């Protein structure tokens, strides 16, 4: 086998040489392939700065030294061979023509070299195959073929210290990065260098130049990068400033929100809920909505909660009575606008006309030309009692607490107990029909067709004063406890002081040319409506005429005065809103959806105006815009004689007296309850709502006072 390998190596070497004369000088000895390989290895080691292998006749000790040197050389060569190289392997260099050794090795040394001895320490073979492999490794990783970046690493790997030679420790293998990785690192370094230089230049800009640079940067950015900028910038401006502010300032900021926005704020976090549920804020909101006090049931709930301090308060609002009050108000308003409310029918008075109607939230009292009065439970619709005693039709009535006072065509007044239904006293004095009445405190004033007014004390049930001065029937009267204002068919309005000794007449207001049918009095102003189509505004202290409101075409049948706003309903089917301070017309309610017949009665409920008519409908209007909202009542017999005679409204209920003059509609009362939770839930699914409405809240059964007296027509 050895001979065959040597032969193959010789043939390969001869093939690589150029053609030459076979004749050799006899003095030059023939070199063996092994000696040639040793010389090549020695030259390679010297090029790497390592000790060369020396040939010649050597003893056993010499062979050991050679073996140790070969081991060190092989270790260095293996470290170099294990390093990754980016350069392609190059073919081995051509063999030299001459050898560096002048003499051929001896036969004994050649046999020892070819014996394949393995060093006991390192286990490195010194056979020709091992030398050939090292030769090829040197050819591939020749320093001349390596990049400049690898040469220092190669020198570091091939240089052995004396201590390493003595201990024969392993040299750590170093892995070099590929050329593509090196180029990528260089590119990244260059990129970061450009960014750093740009940022340094940007920081040196003035504020104006920075804005210009940013604007141009945005103009040259893609939409994706602009969205990225937005996502980075927006969170930096999202700060919970309410929680950072002092409580006083935070409450001041929140007090500027609408109720519906405050409710949303309570759902943000615990801190916002504690601030937005502050009772002071909600009390202010109630005052803005003209709600001046909490109802008794809500206050009882709050006091009960304050004693126990139960933590289950989410959504109940019992820890903030003012909040619960206004939320209930908003919910009721929503039901007024869009609630599907089924009216409760109270049938009575047979086929007679309901001439007068009063409602205090708990009880409904109706008077009819059948000479009776009926007391109804507003919640259940049950008729509690029928007041029988008058011998003529009942034309007017007033109620307060447990008292009911009625006037009739039988020329008497009767005082009744609303609880028992019994007549307490019959008051005599008038000599004709008692046509109108006004109640204040413990005093009641009655006007009669006998041209006089009488003042009655309900505690003593005596007449305390008789007011004489009109020349025709007294049609309407108002009384605030201090002054009495009366309107008559003699076209005048008179102001009286019942507590003044002697002559009690203060002023006679002359200006109307026809009968006075309606009055309004707030203590400072007197407003009178007449058959002459005009409405006049008077100063109650001086009796001077302030304004004449012109616009209606017929009799003003009903009016409501709240502050400086006057709402008037007329027989011409129009409803108008006036400013009594300026005397100007504010608006006429939507004429596209107006009544088709005379307006019989109206109620002004702050945000809403409710009107009834001879056309058999009850309409709801937005008082702020004058727009028609919807028809609350529409009788099936409205085309054949059905009419709505009277209406009375509170915050939660509407009472309508309906019937007909030809028997087509049964006389009855319709009660609509807008504090119905079922109707509120149905309304919550509707799409339309006024601004400021809120979700459904738990409500208590609360009683409200009447919205005021409207004189019957």
C-alpha cells in the first residue's frame, strides 16, 4: 500500500512538471516524495513564523523532539483550518524545482517517518496522509489568500507562547464573521451615524426652523409613517387632568358639563365618579332646571343610606339625592317626548260637560253642569267620592290640602272635605251665578254675575269683604294673598287691596274695547285677554299700560305667565309666545301642525307647552323652539264632535277632560302617567330624544304640586 501511494504521488508530481529530458546527472540523488512534502511543510511553517521541521539522521530522542514540534505545529494548523474563510480555496502552489535539503534522508529515518508513530501525548499522526492534509490546509488558508481583516486573527491563532508549548493547552478557536455580515455592520454603523448627525443638526435649529423641518418631514412621509407618528404623539397629550387638579378646581370644571355628560363622567374611573357625584354640582343642576327642592321620598332614601352607609350604591344615586332628582326629571321628560303611555280612563258625569278641573298630584277633582263634583285617585283611577249638594251646575272650583271649594249657578259656595267627601259649610252671599274663584292661603275670592266679588275666610267660614265697582258680570279673578285682580264684561280690569280699610279699590285698568275673558297676575304685572283680540300688559303698582300684544284674531281663551314669558291660546287655533318686558312676539307655535279649531285650554310646563282644542286633540310642543313634538291625545271621534274641554298637568301626569256636545264621545277623564317605568323602557328603544335625556333610572312614587291655576273658559 505504501508503495502504491508513493507511486501515485510521484505520478501526480511528474504530471504537473513540464516535459524535460529524462537523463539526470548521476551525482544528484533521487529525492523521495516524503522528503519533498517535508520540505514544503517546513517552508509553510516558516512563512507562518513557526519552527520548521528538520530532516536528517536522528536518534530516538531526536524523533521525540520532532514529534513534539510536529504536535505544536499541527495544533496551530488545526486552529487555522477551523477558522471560516470567505475566500475560495485555491489550488496548491507548484512544486519547486530544487529542494532545500542537499542530502537525501537515510533509510532508517525514512522508515521511522513512515512508520505512522502516534505521539502518546497528543495522538497526532505523522503519516504521509496527515502531512498531505496539512499541506492542503495550508494551501487553502494561505495568508496571501486571506482578507486583510483576517490576518491579525490568523497571526493570533498561529502564535504560541512558551507557556502554552510547555503545558500544551488548547488555543481557543475564534470564529470570524462573514463578508456579508461585516458589510451589514458597516452599513448599520453608517446609518446610525447619519441619524445622529441629523438629530444633532435638528437640536441646533431654532424653534421656527424645527417646525419647518417637521413640516417637511411629514410632507415626505408615507401615510403609514404618519399614522405611526399619531400613535406616538397622541398618548403624550392624554393626561387625567381632573385627577391631577385640586378637588375645588375639578368640581368647578365638572360643573360646566350637562347632566348627561356628568353621568358619562361617573363611568370613567373611581376618582371621576366621586367628583361627578358631588351633591353640590347636582344641586346646581337642579336649580338650573328650576327644581328648587328634593322630593320627600328621595330625601328619606338618602337619610336611610346615610345611617347604614351600604357600599352597594352603584347606579342607585341614593348617596346623591339631587342627582337622583334631576335624573328622574330627565327620564320623565324623555317619556313625555316619546313614551308609549296608555291613558287611564275615568268615566263619570254621564253625558254632561266637565266645566272645571283641578289636580294636585294625588287627587283629581272634576266639576260638571250636572251639579256634582267627583274626587278621583290619580294613581288608581278609582272614584273616591261624589260630592252632591249643589242645585245647579258647578262652574268653578279650587282645592288645597283637604279643602275643596266650589261655586255654582245656585249662587252659593260650598266647602268640602276631600278625604270624606262631606260638605263642611255652604257660603251664602251672592245673588247670581258664582262664575270664577281664586284661592290663596286660608282666603278665597269669588266673582259673580252680580257684578261683585266676595272674600271668604275658610277658617271661620265667614265673608270678610265685599268688593263693589264693576258694572257687569265678573268673568275672571286672580289673588296672590295681597292683591286681587278682576276682569269683567264691562271691558275693565280692577286691582283691589282686601286688607285696606275703607275703599279697597286701587286701580281701574281701562283699554280693552270688549269683554275681558282671561287674566294673569304675578304680583308685578297684570296681563289681560279680551274678545277684542288684544292682550294688554299692565303695571300692577301704578296701573299704567306697558304693552299691547297684537297678533291674535279672536278671543284669548287661556294664558300662562312664567317670569317674563307669556303663552296665549286663542279661539283662532293659534298659540303664541310673548316677551312681556319688550312686548314682542317671540314665536308662534308650528303652524303646520297647529290645531284645526279653537284652543280650549293650555298648560306651560317649562320645556313643554300642552294645548287642548275643540278638534279633539291634545298636542305637545317644544317651548324653546316652538316645534310640534307629537299628539298626546287624539280622540277617535274628533271628526264627529269629540272635544277636549280642560287639561291639567303636573311634572309626571296629564289629566284631560273629554266628551262631545252631540253624544258621540262618552264624558270621561284621561290620565297619562309619564312616570311609568314600563313606558320609560319602551321610550329608551326609540331613536328620537331631546338633548340632555339619559338612561332609565330607578324612580320613587313622588307627588308634585299643581303647575298653577288656569281659568276655565
